[in-house]
C-alpha cells in the first residue's frame, strides 16, 4: 500500500503514524523526502519536518509493530572532500540544510527502530518526476548549447535499479528477520563515476540514437554556476557492504541510463517534444 500526498502530509507526522497503525504492514519503505537542495535554505523547518521528524515518527511506529523500516537517504550527507568512495562509517558533514536534515533523519530512524535499513544513494534519475536527466532533455528542445558543471563527481543511479535493490532487501529481511548483519546503514549506487557534464553528454548521445533531443554541452567549473548551497565535489559511494550483506550489485550507470531512456522516450510522441 502506498501513502502520500494529498491524503497524507509528511509535514504532519501524527497522521502518518495513524496510517501505519491502521494499515499494520509487515515492512515499511520510506523514500519520501524534501529534496530541493537550494530551497531548503529558505524552508529549513519544512525540510526537517519531512526529512527528520516524519522519518523518525514512522520508524517509531514501525518499532511498536516490531517491523523493519527501509529509509532512503543521500550522498549529500557528505561534504565531498574525499577523493575515494565514501564508506558507511565515514563521518557525515553536510554542506547545507538539505543534507543536514537527511543526516537528522538517519539518526532519528536509527534511534527509533532497531530493525532499520538506511539506504544512501546518489544522483537519482527516473522517467518520472523532476530530475537532472529529464531537465537536460527538456532544455535541449530549444537551446543550442547547455553549460554544465564538470568538476563534481558522483554516480548517476536510476530509480528502477533502486527499486530492484529494495525488493531484494525486502525478500532477505522477510526470510531472515533476525540476521543482525542485514540492519544498519548501507550504500547503493551505480558502478562507475562521472561528472554532471559528462553525464549530460552521455544523455544526449544516447537520446540521439533513439531519435530524441540532443544539444551541445560545454563544460564549466562550479564557480561559474553559483547556487545557494555548495554541492559535494566528490560523492561516490562504496557499495561493498550492501553486496556482502545482501548480494546486491548495482549495474554500471551507463546501463542504467540506457534503460531509463528507453522507458522515457517510449512514453513521448514521435517528435519527443513534450518531455517535462
């Protein structure tokens, strides 16, 4: 069962707790989040309400029912000062309100429910909603050139792969609910790494092969595209722990991109002019 807007507002945790109690599920998956990194600086209370207080309330409700919770988190809990992939044990050091609210959510979930799986991922894209991939394709429709940051490194990860990983985690948790190595914080992200600029170029190369939008991409430095909040310069996540515990290996990000574009462009008219 899926709950969310408009029936349930994650800024009002009490209603979420009632929903959990009424449904009485066997496991809870919480991917809900306030994700606008820059706007969070202007709406810190709302960001913390959704990303921390609601997450903690749901986890506590799950604890009362003695059921596990899988809670999604982000690479933005780190400051990006490393040059090698981040481990789950690395200290968090968020650069803004969004990252800080996600750290607070991780802590709230872990403290409220002993049977928690906190799953950090990165650079999430999907054929649905708003994300970098869809934004690039939309802008390409009427711009001959896009300037994209080329000095931030991470791993694009695709919602269909994350969903598959969560399904594997659910299966393992339901078959071995008392295995302690299955609980804690884990990283799940695509194999390989790239920059936003190189990712954009790959998007348009693959899009053009499918008859979709394409435009030129010019590499720029972060300081040439100022934002309210600094982004991590390096946020690749090490995924050894989730493989050891669950046997889950993420595909390379290029493979995930191909699958995502196949799904997205198949939904569009032949001209692909209506991507939102």
